C-alpha cells in the first residue's frame, strides 16, 4: 500500500482505528526507500511525537533516527494566536478602542481556532517551497467529523468570501480574509487532483467503523476527492490456533462478518489489510513490522493477570444514588464512548430512572447501538444541521422582522458563516445541561477535539455573561457553572488500555481541570486483561494492558472500571445491561468470553 503514493496522502477515519500508526509506518517506509517525507498531524490530540519518542511541535522537526523524515504537529492554539495577530496588528491604533475590542472578541471563539489550524493546513498544500522540499507530505488527520469539516472549509470559505458584501464576519474584518482566496482555491484544486492527492480511509474490522468509513468515502467523493483507498487495520487472524480458542474464534468470525457486510461502494475501493498486532505500535521496529505485516513475539499465557478489576456496575451504582444529573462520556474517538454511554443509560432506565440519552457527536450511532426502545429511556441527538436551521430561522424571525431589505440581506449573509453552526450546537448543548436538573441526562460526546471546542464555547459564553451581568452575576447560573458542579455533572473519561489512548485521556483530563471541571471516573474499555485471554496473540496484547491499567488506577483517577473485550458488539438493551454488570440481563446465548 505504501509503494505508489502521490505527493499528498491523507490518513483519515473514525478515531482510534490506527490512523497515526499507519501514517507513521508509511512515512518510515517511504523514508527508508530514500524519499523526502514530511509527516503532518492536524489532530488537536496529536500523538505522533509519542510514536517516535521525539518532541514534535509547530515547527518542522527532523526525525534523526530516520534519514529523510521530518514531522510537524499543527498546534491549534498557537495557530490561533498567530492568526489573531495577523488580523489585529495592522489595525491597532487605527480603530477606536471600542471597535478594536469588538474585533478581538469576535476572534476569541473556538471557531477562530479551527479556522487558524485550517490556514496552516492549506499552506502546506499550496506553499511552493514546502512542495519542492518533499517528495511526499503525509497527513495524520483528526477524527472523521473534524476532518470532513476541515476538508470542506476551502470550498466553504472561498464561497463565503465570494458572496461577502459586508466588511466584517464572525472571524473579524473580511479584509483580513480576502488575501486567502487564492490559497483556498489552490487547496481545493490540489485536494481534487487524483495525481496529487490520495485519501486512505482507515477502519477497524467492525461494522460501525466500516459504516463510518463508507459515509466518509461518500462525503469526500461528493466534494471532489475521489482517489481513495481502504485500509482495514487490526484483523484477527483466522488460523488453526484461533479456531481452538473460543474468544479468538469469535473475534475472527466477527471481523470476517463485518468485512463481508461492508458497503458495496466501499468494498470496490482498492484495499489493504493489516493483522492485529501483539505489541504497542511505538518505536521504529514496531512500525516497520506493521508496514510489512510481519509477525512479532506473542505470549503463551497471561502470566500476571490483574485480579478483581472493578466492573462498570460499581460506577452505575454510585451514579444511580444521585437520582438525577448529567453524565458525560468523553475521550478520543473510537474508544467506545457511545457504547459506555448507552450501557449506563440503559441500566439507569432499567432501575426505574427517567433518562435522556443524547449525543453531540457528528458521527453519532446511538440508534444502532440501542436497537430498539426501552421504558423510561428517551434517545435523542444534537444534529448540527437541524440545530443550525432552527437557529437561523429563529434569528431571522426575531431580529430580521424589523430590518429593511438591505439589513435583512446582511443578516442572512452573516448567518451563512461557518461559525453559525457552532453557536447553534452550543445552544442545544446548553438546553441538555439544563435538562439534567430534573432527571438523568447521559451525553455521548464527540471525539476529544470537537468536545473541547464545545467546552471552549461554553467557557466563552460564561465569561461574557459574567462580564455583562454586573450586580446580578451572583444570581447567574451558566452552563459552565453546571459543568463545574460535581453534584450535577459526572464526567466519565473512556479510554483503551493502550499507551497512546491513556496519554491522550490524561491530556483531556488536564484540559478539563484547567476549565474547572474535575472528571469523576475513568472507564477502561474493551480490555483483554479483563477477559483472562489465553490465545497467545490476545494474551500478549493483554499483558501490554497491565501497566496502563495500573497507571489509571494508581495515578489518574480515584474511581475506575474495566469493561472486557466482547466477542460480539453490545447492541440492544440486554447486551448493554450485561456490559454494565447486570448479570440477570445477560442473554442466554452470551459467549463465555464476554
């Protein structure tokens, strides 16, 4: 798969499917062949540096152990600071102080951060010096929802600027964006040129991950990016040894069924498969073995299985005692936030509590996970398209009614800005937070980067309200205050028992704490150590989990639970209750390994 790559290569897909590992393996393979390679991460939760054991930042950094390979991590916050300076510095001293403050406030939101990171991204696609310096530029992209927005932005903003008639937008002075028109147009051309760009859609051999890859493929094709390839990562081998082990056999059968049942259009793409690895994909030797799909040493047994890992039921018991409140699952995409949120919600509802299960994830699949209705449980979704349409209509009816034709036209133009979606989703998010004062609201959040943008919007709103409330501030209760209240909000950080997911979850915890939000508990999901695996490949992977589980237990959280790897996807109320630790809910045909 790595031998015929064009100038620009994007590794994209649902979070947690191995995009970073494959991107790093491809970069090393190309550099080993004598090519000049730049590996770029556009993920707000980048971990390329950890894979190579090198500190990488917002400047091109040579990977000294691999001749010809350099790496770069786009830092959204640093990019935003530079972007603000580029807009604000030329107008300082030229505008009245009040006007300058207004522009600074317009540039303080999360949307500006995303656009600033996008500017860095498009520069790499269009900068002649960068293009000449490297034979290949590989992008390890952020999780799917974020990536789709990123890839759509060149066209979206180019069109927005073409139609713009005013002198300001939600990003500040429109004149500050005018000079980017040529770059945006060139970026669109590069992304659509099959001889220059290829999209590698990475997926695990799971029905949900392959369905997400199919959606991504269709959306990319719709914006002109048709040169795609599918990489299925982490396939359980179907060999004689696997056939003798119930868990290994069940996992192999599940993988085969998911691959056989994938979308027909996705199945027609050129395809590569990579076997499940018995090792953490950190370091050059492991990356080279991954690229060659070469075997690595496997363990004969799990010698030091950690006993008495607490089940998810221990957390649900404590949550249920509160009688109401907000429960949020957070973490890197692909770690199982949706499944954990659904399991908690189903178990609370089965105990007689009134529960709203909802999601802020653009790639939500709650309905598929639930697979049916349940008494006391309502399932919903914060749909960005629906919320944006509702918000636009509301603003036009309230503010537009008193405007003349010219004023209404300017208002409609402002509402076409990409920032409108952020405001609309934030308002829906705030409504869900208020609901939690009456009953349980269990919220499955989007992958980490999107969630932090949403929380940043919540914090900006909180600061703005408190700043303008004056004497009344003492009586105000903002959404951020509710999130910071440990009696109302319980944040469950979901992770896998692997080095990179735990590091990323720890970073998320630090970010939440800086926002005054203390995570309530951690959930280690899909743990092989919790199954007592005996198959050599699975046992070897289980042994790699032990140190990470100990780190969570001893250093990162006062409460944690471990959820075992399941042989079958936990779809439907009965399986979800079993996942939450309700033994009486387990179906009669539940595999012993689950």
